[in-house]
């Protein structure tokens, strides 16, 4: 196992992967020079989840890695945390946190679901990755830090060898992420801008840079239904883009999102393994490993 020296003590770290993040946990363990702890995941006949960690965690330094795209995945995370209640130190990594978009109350009687979820997750420290709303971090009952996969995305895009690419955010909400992804490689970047001409007429185009004859990479933190991205792809192609790629941290990609995107003319989809999908060609394991080494 990886030994991390901390002053006078030798810090041995055990990596526990939840059912939604087994591949990412294995990759993170490999990046740390160790092996992931084996776990058993099953269901009782009545549908209840059963989890067992097949290794000793008492008085050990443990890191659980588990995304929570579904309610069952959240329950699994709580079970894993409880199974490690005698650990010497417990870190929890939630690469993709479900319910993070429900961070506000819009109508009377609504819960702040992100708060309801976060307040149940307790450990010595928590890490998320490009969480949709960073204000959710304050709801965790322990120190929480959001890791940024922007540099990894930038490096991967640079490896494509595209000539003079431009990175574009589909809306103003993704401007900061696009800026960060671009800055590490010196790419041009821009965002799509809506101009309303009348009550029912809207023009959407890039705000500052002409995409004619250029390779374009649309960048967002997550792609869910693909509606916004499909519309953006068509707009960019109509404006003369050579090829349009998509890059995201979290490939939620529900229902027929992938078909919708390729029908719109996307060249390829680049995503990380915060959610383990066919499109998850870039691993955030090095990002997690570095964070754990620097605790």
C-alpha cells in the first residue's frame, strides 16, 4: 500500500469504491500505488441494499469514492460511511453529487434538497468534483472541498491536435469553466449569447469570436438531456464551424441524449469518469490522488 509520510507517522491509505464508482476507485488506488479494497454489493429479496467491506477498516485511514447519481447510490454511500465508523480517518469523495442542482427553494413547501442530502454525509473531510453549485459545500457537517477537473480537460483537448481550436460555453453559466479549461493551454474561448429582437425572435451567436472555419469544443460541467447542447451544435455548424466537439466533467446523458447530440452533428463527446459511461474517456483519478496526497 502507498505510504504517505506525514512528519513522524506513516500514513497508509485504503481506497473503498462504491457501486457507482468502482472503476474510478480502482484507477485512484493505482495512482496511489495500492489496490482498492474489495466490497460486496447485493440486494435482499425485498429490494433493500446490502453492502460489506471485505477488509478491516478499524483504526485505518480510509477513503470512500462513490458518486450519487441515483437515490440508491446515495444510500450505498451512507452504508459505506457507517461501515467505516471505526476508521482512524475517513475521507469521502463524491465525484458527481446528485441533487446538487436543487440548491434553492423556489416555492413554499419545497425542500432545499441539496442541503437535505449533504447534511447526512459526515466524515473527516469531503471532496466533490466540479459540483454544480458550490454553495452546497457549506451544508456538509464537515470540511468540504471542490476539486476542479478543468486542467485535465484542457490537457486532453490539447492532445487532439486540433488546429486553432476555440472553446465555447453554451451559456453564461459555464463561462468560468470554459475560461479555466482554456487558460492552461492558451486556447481562445467564448460563450454563446442570446439577443432578443422581438417578443418571439431570438438570435443566438458567439459573443466575441467568429467560429467560421474553426474547430469548436463546447464545454459545460454536465450534459443531461442534451437539449441545450444539441441546439448549440446546430448553431455553431450553421455559423461555419468545421467540427464541433463536446467536453464535460459529468456525462449524465439521460434518455436519448447521445443520439440527440450525434443527430445534431457532434463530432465526438469527451467526458470524465465521475460517472462511468461509454463516453467517460478521461479519468479524474490523478486529481483525486493528488488531493489525497496533499491532505
